[in-house]
C-alpha cells in the first residue's frame, strides 16, 4: 500500500503557523507523509487568514496552485477565512473540504473513510459554540517555535473580524501550558515565541493570568529563550514588564499595537487605552531595558481619520523610542462597525499615508540598528546564506556573521560591527 502524502500552506499570523504544524504532526501520526507543496501531494491543507481582502484572494490563488501540482488532490481549507466565509470557499473550484474554527483540529476524522475528489463538504460550527482551547506549537519548520498559549478575543474592536473568526478568549491552565512547553524543551528548539490572538488575556475567566504563566515558563529546561509576541498595551502591566527586565530567558523585545496616535480615533476603534497609557508603557520598558526592541502596529486610513489626526499619529510615533512599525492599510471587513462610520477615506489617500509610515518605519529601524553597533549580544544562529550565518540578537536585531562550521542552531556572543544602508547588520564572533 502506497503511503499517502500531505502538504501544508499557511497564510497570516504566527498563531496559524503553530496550528498548521500541530495539524501536520497529527496527520503524520495517522500515516501521512509530509511533502513539499510542489511535489503534488494527495492532500493539501491551506490554513487561511482573513485580516484583509488580499488574504482572501491569496487563498484562492493557493488552491489553484495546489491543483496545478495535482489536479486530483483533496484540498482542505481551514482557518479564519473558512470560519467567516465558508460558502464563498465552497464555490472555489477544486476545494474538497472546508472546516471551521472548531472542526479544523479533527481533519484526520474526515479522512478515515478515504478521500476522493467529490462535491465539497462543509463543516462549520457557529462561532458562539466554539469554546474548546486547542494548544499547539510549530516544530521542525525552523529554529524557533511558535507556541500557541491563547485563542480568541473578547475585545470586538470596530475594524476587526478576529472575534467572529476565532470566538471568545480562552486558554489552557498554567500547568497544562507548562507541560506543553516542556515537550518543546525536549526538542532541538532554542527559542519559543508565545503566540495567541490576545495573549495578555491568558487565563481569562480563571484565577490565573499571563504574568503567572511566564514566571513558570522561566524554569522550563531545554529552552534558551522566550519571546512575547504582540500584546495589548492595557494588558502589558508593570508586573510583566518588570519580570522581563530581570528574566534570564524572556527577551527584551515587545510588539505593542498602537493603531493610532489620535485618542479620538482610538475611541472609534474601541481600543481599551489612550495615548497617555501607551506612552507610559513604552517609557517604563525603555527605562528598565534601554536596549529593548519595540515594534508597533499602526492602521492608516481608518474612517474619519483627518489629515490632522494622521499627523498626530506621525508626531506621536516620532516622540517614542520605538524600533519599527507594522503598517496596515485599513480595509472594510464584513460584519464590523467601522464601514458604517462617516467620512470613509479614499483608497488613494490610504495608500499615500501607508507609504509615509513605511518610510518612517525604515528610519526608525535604521536608527535602532545603528544604536546597537559596538554591542556584544547573544545571537541565535538560525540559517546559512552563502558565506554567512544569520541570526537574531535577544533584542531582535538580525545580524550576519562569517560562516563557521558547527555553530548553526547555537547561541553565540556576537559583536555588531556595522549596519549598511539596506539596514543589514554585520558582526563577528566575540571571543
């Protein structure tokens, strides 16, 4: 009997990567051999995002590519797009199975009776019924692991569909999460990135919280360092910041969504903080960890964003000691309140503002990288490219060093010597 093959494609966030990897291991345990996408697999699993319209279009393109490699493939679409617009996906030619948020972790059950190209099957539970937390982590894909510790969101920001796609906030217990971390620690993984939809909300509805979790993770053997992925400023409290500043494993790297430097717009977005609180968080981090890397999410072109409010955002960002931006051009999403607001911004203007902020991001990143020249940092060397080994410092500077045999996937002390105009850092091993 020939071994059946499976290939996977992930769109969107780090959380999706952790889930895809977990699902892949489940199928491998069921006897499926994981193969490259271009191989022409028997089964294709496409884990989707639906943050923007582009993500939806990307999904359709990936389905077409899968069928190009194997026209008879059994194509499974999961993820946020599959939860939000399942009927839309069933109309994509060649899709065999569409699974919503609850059902995607049971792919193996849908394959037990065999699989052939047939009429599209749709299994999609209403999001209000999705209450189970499924932990997951990526393994074997790269040097670092994305570790899912939380899912869902209770915030319902006016521009966001994630609560509709992933349901209410939920997580495992601290002890369950630590047990999974220990499993990662028994692998060759050196760095773990804690991911979730709203990770600061870990333990919601229980007597546990995110601060308690990271305290326990600190003592997990086999993992050299942890990173905290995006965390809401209202949930990034002083206890968490103070803990990271003294931690031996948690890196001085924070990604903190801002979205706008206008308090008026923050209210319209239904964000749970103002610029005063945001500034307070940033200053506390930099006061305790002067070399900390701070990334910031910003949305441009939100309904009602006047030129003055956009300039407020630019001025606010310039006033903060931050390291880089993730810029999102606002796009209307179904079943959110923002599209019904007055004064929609023309798309041309949205793109113009987005370009301005991307230029600002490059300037901030160059300044941050240059501030690290001369520093000796612990670098996890993750990949090889030509005659260089490439890795990241604890504070998230990507650095290249001359190739040396036998040190890939190890942490080495590296002196950052220079940064070029393309914002590439070069260093040498520090003896």
